[in-house]
C-alpha cells in the first residue's frame, strides 16, 4: 500500500469571532478580530494522521479561493498527499463560529464545495482507494458519496466511519464499518431513539445494526471498544483540558491508523486516547494535533 490512511471528507475554513454575548434574532453585536483556521472533519483527520507519521492522503473538494489555499497549505505542511483534493465547483466550505467568554459557541456551516464532492469523484479516485490500507469517512459530505466509497472499497481495505453530523445510515454502509466511531449523541441518532443503560448497552444496540465493530467515545471518560466477542473500556489520559475542538477527529484518525497497522482494538484505542488527550491540551483543532514524539512524552 502507498497510503496507511485515505480520508474521504470535508474541508472547511473555520471563521471565528469572539463576542461578549452571542447575538439573538435581529441583533447585531461587535466582536473581536476575525480568526481563520483550517478545519472540517475530513481535513482534521488527515492532518492528525499525517502528524503522527501515517502515510496519509485526502480525497476532498475545496473552492478555487483563499480559504481553499489555506486548507491545502495546512494539509501539505502536515505531510498529507493532496493529489486527491479537487478544486472548484463551489466556494470552500466555511463554519461561521461565534464564541462567548464562557466558551459556548454558535456555529453555522455552509458546506460549499464539500456538498459538491460527488460519487463520480469517488469513481475517478479509484487508484487512490486501491492504494490505501484504511479508508476513513465522516458525514460532512453527501451520504451518496460515502455510499459510493463503500461500494468501491477494494478487497482487504478497512473502512472506518465517524457518522458526524449524525443521520440514519443505510445497512450497506453500516455493514462495512470496522469500527463505527460514535459519541453519545451520534449513537442516539444512529440507533434512532433514546439510549438506555450504560455505554456497553449502547454498543450492543449499535452492533445489532450490523457494523463489524463499534467504538464509543466518552470525552474525559475515555472510550469503549466493542465487537461480537465483547467490549472493553479504555480510560482517558488525565490532562488539563484547554480546548476539546478536534479531539474526536484526532482520536478517530489515530485509531484508524493503528488498526490498519495491525494493533488490537483496545490497544489502538488506548493510543488514540493519548492522541485525543494531547489534542485537548492546546487551543484550536489542526494546530493542536500532536506528533508521535508528543504522544510518547504525554
Ligand atoms: P468532537 O467534539 O471533536 O466531535 P467527540 O465527541 O467525537 O469529539 P470526544 O469523546 O470528545 O469525541 O473525544 C475523543 C477522545 O479524546 C475521547 O474518547 C478521549 O479519549 C479523548 N478526550 C476528549 N476529551 C478529553 C479530556 N477532557 N481529557 C482527556 N481525554 C479526552
């Protein structure tokens, strides 16, 4: 394989303004200077994996604009192969984020070019898929595009899905997830109702829908890995949390990479928990992702 991990997903520019109070309907407030950061779950995962040392490629779409160039620069600086990043068709996706002093935020996402990553683009990237040991996706691109990835998945490749933002999933997608990686809210939407009992019970309800394995992320409580054989808790690494943005993306990328390298699920999740913990000790998403040396030093 040329790539340890191919990420198929979104790339967004995060446009962040600090405010004293988030505006209500019809209201205008003054805020801080604008900060623009590279983000989007797909782009975040690719940067996280590459910083750890995984040979990583990204299949995504950005606009032919300054935000698109910002995202490409960030990928290349991390060492991601961007030959699969398509340019044009719509403006680069953006997330408009206002953050108040308590850290609470309001976010509006304009998918832009992410919404124009089509099944045809997946078909045209056949060589990239064949060159990749693990393929990872999220749901900030059209579901039909994710379905095409699943249909085109080469024999022997592993598929990892973080269904975020969550929606009900077709059985053919669920059936190949190894693992399906969800937090509590995502688990609830995928199962299609209130979750009862413990995370172990949620994992069982998710497994009944068909995935080969499930990982439930529990923030500062760590994670749970589960498959037909049983389940295991993975404790979180105790750190001073500064900013949890992107922790889930860093965790997912690290987990996907280590599973592809042959680690057992609990071992891969323990490593991913260290990566997630390192990511929460620094502000920002992509800039907070650790190198392998930083994970080892934690
Ligand atoms: P996101 O908010 O980025 O979508 P998520 O809800 O999918 O994230 P989390 O459970 O918040 O995912 O974080 C993923 C992993 O990162 C956790 O399973 C845990 O191992 C680690 N992690 C997250 N927050 C903390 C924390 N405060 N302290 C230590 N580890 C953490």
